[in-house]
């Protein structure tokens, strides 16, 4: 691949081209939409070998593909790895080390913090073994942030937190006229540092709210030991959970600070970004979009399956905790007592095999083997017309592309009240709401509410047909891929000069 300066460097974390659907689908759309622009891809993964082969064929306008890893063996001289040096005498304290400390103490996210993080004056070896690190990060911060936790727990968590960050800070970023991070978190950090070092603009697109999604995961994480201060088995949350949550929040705020433009998918997410510290002057709303000849004004009305038998539900997505497939299965078990139905679970199960195994076990425990089918990853174009209703019980979302894909095929949706789901289902403005609802919004982690929605649509095929019409009209009016492409073209053209 060519190593010349790319028009756009897309910075990706745990997605394209190794994970199908969702954000990866969006990235592939963007790459294909601008054949005349050269893109470099930088993918951040957990460790070498964490992913299988790419699931997408890279378009011809991708001129470079780079890999960064948060974990791995740092060996001197290995290409792309941070250099390990023996501790050396310093004339002044490490600027990077000081920045790491300030990230935990509520200091301002400002240009000085970016400059210090970009200084490159702290190796991993020095971080692991230097006296200054022990004094500053461990002795001082322990007393301030987590004195109730066991010191060794704090020690190892701080190492686990900062080694990935140091690896990413030390890694080169491909030269580009525009840097575009497709999330905050580690991708946003890398984009912010690259933008700071080069003076080139940074676009940040948040599909889901990264810091808030990490907080949901941290609340359930079993790798953090909660406190049992009195030895009675009555644990309370460890301060280490909050330490990690604040760390990811700071990473998001670093990306917000350096971004020239912050793209969000909905007004609901924009409001949350403002609460999290984003500059309102930087935010623009660019919803997801879908393509297809079936979205023309003269398209035929949506087809409703003729069979009067069982209602066919579909879940499309990764089988992972944040999608809360457990709640969906419990809802199906409740609804089955009232109506005849089946559920197709369509999507990969490899990201969190333990959770996927729990889902299969729950199907057996609830006696749902006759109603639930796990189909794995599938091409969705031929499957959407076979569904009666799409159901999402996610704990967090941005603006689910699968909802728009279902709408394009006239499939109504049941979804939890997260991200832009309510806006997608009930409308985001007076004219949009006038189209009518294209599904039902339910409460998070509530199988009873989801089951009630399923039963309501199962018993009212006429209502499903009305919602299908509204779905097609809504996606045709507000969520076309051509609108997305035009918005990003204006961004890229305005910044790439």
C-alpha cells in the first residue's frame, strides 16, 4: 500500500474491518462513498491475534492499514512497539507522568495536558520501574483516590490502565490531512495526539457514548473486587470501579477538547455530550443513513408477511452484555404464554463467548428451544423481509443502523429507550412525529415491558402495517445515506486544505 499522505486517517477501536455490522457497516459506507479520497486506516485492538481475518474487503481508496495494540510484549527494536530503555537520570520530571497524574485529579483538560501527553518522555520500562512513578502515581494518588482499596489492587489496576495508554502515545500515526476518530476512548486519544502533533484538524464521530458504555460494563465487571470492610460478606462497590469510569471519561473529554468538529447521531446524544463536557459550538448532528432503490417516493408499500401463524421477531447484533439479550430471552418466554412467536438471533457470538453461552443456557432453562434460533452472522438483505418485528433490548445505543435497515424494508421496531431509539421510533420533530410511530419504546432491562410490546404487535397486524408505513416514510424523509455522505464531504473538503 502507498504510504503517502492520506486525505483522511480513520482511527478505529475494535471495529472495522474485523467486526461485522453497526459501526463497521458505517465505516465501510464512508469508504465506499468517496472513491476519489485516499484513506489510511488505523485499527486499535486489545492484543496481537485478538481478531481473526478481516470481514470486509478494503476498497481501493484505502492506501494504508496500520495496527496498534493495547497489550503485548514490548521488545526493543520491534517495528511499531514503544522503545524500552533503561531508567536514566532526568534533569526534570517527566511531562507525561505529570499528565497521567493530572488526568486523575480533576485538573482541566487543556492544551497543556495535550502537550505533556505528546511529549514522549516516559518509556514503559520507566513507568514500571521508576521511583518517580511509584511516588507520584502510587503513593500520592492511592491516598487521594482509593485508600479503602487494597494497595496492591490499586497498584495493578494503575498499571493495567496506563500501559495501554503509553503504548498508544508512543506509536506513530499515519500522516493525513484530516484525522477522524470513530469513537472517543483510545481512538479519540490517538486522534487527539496526532492532531496536536501535526496541527491537522480532528473529527470525532460518536456512535455510542463511549464513556457511558464503559461505565455500564464496569458496574458489572467481575475483575474488580468489591469491598468487604467488616468481613460479613456485605460488599460495597470498590473505588476502583469509579477510578476506571473517571479514566474513560477523561479520555472522552480529551477528544472533545482537541476535536475541530464533534459529530453526534441524535439530539438525545448531543444533550448527553454537553453534560459530559463537550463544547456546543463544535457539535453537529449527522444521523445514520441507509441506501436503496426501495426508498424512492414511488416504491411499493412495505410487504407484510401473509402467514397468519406465529409472529417472527428478529434481533440483529452482537451477542454481548450491552445488547442485553438475556432480557430479550426472558421477554420472549413471557410473551410465549400469550401469543405464538419465534425469535431469530442474528449476529456473531464470538466477542464474549461466556455471555453467548449464558444465552444458550437460558434458552434451554426457559424451554425456548422451539422458539429461539441462533443464526450467527448473516447477510441481512434477504432476512429483513422475513421478519415481522425487530426487537432491541440494549442497555446503550447511539443510533442503531439496524433500525434504519429494518425500516427500509418496512419492519417495525421494539427498542429500549436508549440513545436515539425514541427519536427513531416516535419522531424527532413535529413533521417527523406526524408520520406516526414506527414501533414501540420500552424500558431498559424490563422483560415484562418488552413482552407486553411483543404481545400488542402480535395481536394487532393492522397496527404493524401502519407502523411499517411510518417506518418507510421516516427513513425516506430523514435517514438517507446520501444525506450522510453530503455532510461528511462538506467536513472533509473544508478541513483537508
